[in-house]
């Protein structure tokens, strides 16, 4: 993360976290709604969990990935992005 303008740190963090968390939230929510709509065995339980808990879990995972990325101060370190990506999977 590079700070070019005098922007508060929480806005930079929100701008970094929002896109991946939103994309995963939309995916998990739509998968949950699809499971609720089909007649799969135990689909109601799995669909409710995916649609309800999935977006919250993806937001927490994105936050954890950002914290791991910020833990290593060297911006050129490729390991920090690899670890963050593995956590997000």
C-alpha cells in the first residue's frame, strides 16, 4: 500500500478490503440462494448458512489477509501476497 495523498488510514484499508470481500460475499450469497431454491438434501440448511454466514466470513477473511499483508513491512516481499491469497482461499 502506497500513501500518495493525505488520506486517513482507515479509508485506505477499506479501499483494499472492499473489492475482494464484496466479490466473495456476492458469490457465497448467490450460492446460498441457489441451494435454497433447489431440492437438494439438506439444501435449506446449507443455503441458509452460505447466504447468511458466508458474507460475514468472507469479510473476516479479507481483513485477516490484509493484516497478514500489513504485518510484513517490506513492500517488495512476494511472500506477504502469497500468504494473504492462501488465507483468502
